[in-house]
């Protein structure tokens, strides 16, 4: 039994930071403790018996601290903390998916340069160990795709709509009341959270980094009651899906609402849960399912990242280092459902072909094939319009 | 990028051995190859372009071989091969769950003594990386229970019965035709396969080894149409479930048929799939689901064990080495459904209390509470009788 002790300097004491504190209080491990916590507002009353500071230097200059855990919201501040820790040779765990999605390649280099590990399993899918499994287990060339529900808040809202017939506004309000959605829910609802997780996952799954701006990201904020009705009539549910799929030597990425049929595993992923389907050449499909949000599930995932350090675990980035990678492409066509309210918006998208077209006073839609490249090009413009887009797979 | 090369001496070329060969043929890795295969019957025609031998010495004395993969059925022969490899300092992968369930503690000591790794993720749940996740990720004190469908063949049969109304004999025959069940299906049907997996999983989940003979093992071989009808009337399905559950500082293990209600995750695990529910104090439930049998899924799991060696991975047996373990107990009561055909068999079991009792000419049953210790004591005797037992949880 190794005698290594982890003395944590913690940045941030929001939902996840407090969750980590609670988990440690409950299990009282002998070799892991929080020494000090750095927060923005030190005057705020907090229910925790540990020293708080508002100066990062107090953490980095504390000789008792040999480990940094970064759980703050501000991505740029998180980047500075993680970078400073790596350069100082202090192992660090981060939960900031936005920061990682933008800076992961530089942070990988810094890990190597300073021989210091950065772990971040907790950043993608909360309590489900997706990154570690992609890194350690699905590490041969058999991986075909990874698709799933990567955001708990938006899935909670969609579940209430499709299972309980709630309307969008009420379900969003309920999600906020229960702490699953922020007061500004854009990050979850508009797909950004899913997108950042997908970027991180893709590095570990396929060894390919694609900047967030190059990937299609469509959220569920524009969905209306006609869209819900359309899905119900087809026996499908709308889910917000992140997808990374290898096709020959090409790689296709997207985050968008999808009309999911009943026989798909992710059809049944409900409430604030996340579910990921990993498809391989020889093992058909694997499905991992668990709580993707919340202080305690994510806090215990952070603790798994921390205790991995007791055994000197680090990501090997096996796929990044392998000789062959698929090439990211947007030159691919898929079928979408495109709903618009104003008739002139029909011409916003150039379909390669259409199979359905419906026009009435209040509800108009087209089902047709369109290229991913075109959707990416037009997605910012579409966000300004009263339109809704969802993938509508043939299956 | 490390330049380590793995040159395999393979024992066994049955379903999984051939599966591994196929997977390697398909992906053609640069640093993994099969050098030679040892089989019992060297005269049998095999569709593979590699040297075969029937002498273990040819493998162990081959200087080109630096890795042993053991995929044979005979548990005692497998034990000798694995032991010999470890003593010789050759890393080894085994898929033999029966052998591991009996010899795991000695093999752990040998790994340490000879500083040589033995990996066997493929032995439990085929393509689902259960052991590695328990070892690496769920490694703090938060784990409460692991329950699941650990055997694909029996689950295939139960699925055909409950989903398609097939009878037992037809569904067994179909399972055999499709290669999911052996010509002698006792190993799968009577729970042994699930039991051995549960023993291995428990070592990694809770750091506790319990010999197979001390654990309740009841199969589905005695199930008849009345039992199926009973389950259907209650809106439940019969599933063969392996369970390891911590209750305070106690640990309860069992393999037995269970009447599973619709809201449980494992209710929907169908056909030859395995599904494992991991429950923790802070992350509620996680569910892992995938193909648990078949040459290609298991072959690719074996390959994951092999390639882990490229990065010097070994099990740390963190929980075995930790300071506290739960104590295995059989002093626990649970509700069962007990069906018997001959009225005198009613007195075979002493129930602490009964809540239902039904007697007719052809069908008789009792629902009641009984101790695990008594079931273990009487299970061998019950196998000789025309009776069926299933756990009937209250949920």
C-alpha cells in the first residue's frame, strides 16, 4: 500500500466543488484532504469547515498543497490556473469542459513538457467514466462511433416534454428549480455543453482535435409544440445528441437535436441522465448510462480523478500518438427535419433533395437531405430565425 | 510512442481464440501478432494461417514468444498454463472464469512474487470492461452494489421465452443453433458461469474473495410454464441475476433467478447481452451494457487486455490492499417465490414468514421470507427436486 498523500488546493466552491467537499466529508479518506479553497467572493457564507481565500497565490504558495483541483465556471481563469499548476509541476484535475475544448492540445503538450498529469474525466458526462474507457479500453482500431446524450439539463427538459406532456417553459423552470439548469440556460440548451464534451471525447476516442467553431452545434431552444407533435406522430422523441462517427478514414462530428426512434438505446435515457453508445467493429454496441450532472455524482467523479493520482495514473493519449487518424470532414449529407414559420425562410437552406414538404398557416416544414458543410455555414444565421432543425435518421 | 512488440503464444482456438485471430487479421496491428497456437487436437482442420502445435513446451520454449494468451475450456489445464507463464515471468491474459474463480488469490500472489501481470477483463461480461472500471474508476469507498445479467446464453433463452412466448426447450435449441449455448448448457443455464464471474468481480469491487462453494447459486433449468405465467401475471420477467451488495460492513452475494419489475434497468437487457448496474453512494446508478458472449466481442475484449500490456498496465488490486473490507455474510433474509410440484416438497424450506400460498393439482407455490444461509445449505438437495426458486424483491 502506497503512503502517498494528496493535499488539495481547490479552486471554486459551486455545485461540484461543494459536491466534492461533501463526498470527502462522508468517506473521510486517510490520504486525500482539501487544504484550502480559493473562491471569488470570500464574504459569502459557506457551510464548510476549511480555510477560504480569494487569492490564487495563497494556494500556489502553500507548501502543504501538492495537488490542484479546478472547478470554476470562468474558462479563461480556469485555463490560467491549470497552466500555472502544470508549469509548477503540480498535478491537476479540471472539470471545465469549455476551457478544455479550446486549450486541450496546449495542455497536452504542457503535461509532457513538465511531466505533470492533468485529469478531467469528470468534465465529460459527470459520473460516467467515458474518457478513461476510451483511453484505456477501447484503444485499438475497432472503434466506429460514439454517440450520446451528453447534457443532463437539456435532456431533463426534453424528458418532461415527451414523457409528461409538459410545455417547454414549464419544464425549463422545473429544471432550474431542481438545480439542473442554470439561471442562464444557454450553455446547456443551445448545445455548447454537449459540444465541448464532444470535442474532448473525440480527442480520446479518435485522436483527432477539432476546434469547437468547426463543428455543427444546434440546440433545442427553438423547438416548439409543432415539432414535438411531429416527433410524437412519428413515434419518436427529440433528443439532443452529440455524435462522433468514423466513416472509412473520415470523421464526422455534430451536436444537434435528433428524432430518435424507440428501438435506440438513447430513446430511453431520461431526466438528467446521460447515456453514451460506443460502437465497435467487433463488439456491436456498448451502452454506458449514468447521472451526468449534479454536485454529488460529479463530485465523486472528480474524486476518482484525484485518487487515480495515488497510483500515478495519467492519460497516455494513445490515439493522438498513433500513426493513423481519420480526417475530419463536413462533406457528408444527412436527412433533416426543417421547420420554419415564415414562408420565405424555406429558401434559407439548399436541400440536395426533399422527401416531404408541408405548408399550413402556422406550421411549415421540409424533410430532406442536406450537407453538413452547409448547415455549419448557416447555423449562426439560423439562430436568429424562427426555425428548428433536427436530424431525422432513416433507421 | 513505445516500440514494444507483443508476440503471442496462444492456447486454445475455440470460439474466443478464433475470435481473437479474426480481430487481429482484420486490424493488422504492427505491434501485436500470434506466433503460434497450442491446441489439443492438431489434426483438426482450421481456417488460420499460423503454426499449430499440441505441446505446451513448444510455446514456452519459443524464444520469439513474449506473451501468453490462454483461451481454453479446461480449467485445470488453464491454471497450469497461467501459473507456468507467471513463474516464467511472461505476461499472460486469461479468459477462463472457472479457473480464476478458484485460483485468483494464488494467482494474485504469483503476479506480485514474479512481478508479472495477469489480465482477465475478457473473462467477465465479454466486451463490457467491468473489471477495469471497478479497479480504476470505482475505486473509492462509495460503491454499494453490483448487480447484473452476467451470462448471455441463459439471458438469450429467457428473452425468447418472455418476449416471444417461446417455450424453454425451443429457446434452448435456438441458443445452441446460434452458438450462444454449448451442447451441454449446464454451465450457463445452472448459473455456474454467472457465479464464477461474480466471484472475480467481487474481488475487484469490494476486495473480498469468497470461494464459489460458499455462494448461493441457483439456475433456471427447473423453470416451467407456471413460473413463466406467474412472472407475466405480476408484470415481471425472470432474469438470472448475479449480485454483490454491501450492507453496512457486510457483503451479500448470490446468483439466482429474480422476478424483475419493469422499471429496473436489467428488465430490458435482452438476448445474448449482459448488463451490469453499479450503484454508489453519490452517483446513484450507472448501467453498462454490451455483448457478453460470442467470439468477436470477446476476442476484441481479449485484445484490449493484450494491448494494455503495451503500456505496462496491471491490476493494482486496490481494494484487496485497502485497510477495510466488508465481511461476507449469509445471515440475511429475502423474499422468494418457491414453486413445487409434489405437496410434500412444501416442507423442504423453513420460511420465516409467508405472504402467499397457492395449491392446486398441478401448480403449487409459496411466497415468503427465508434466510440466505438456509438456501445455500439446501441448494444441492433442491437441484434434485422438481422445484423452482426465484428472488421476488418487494420494489
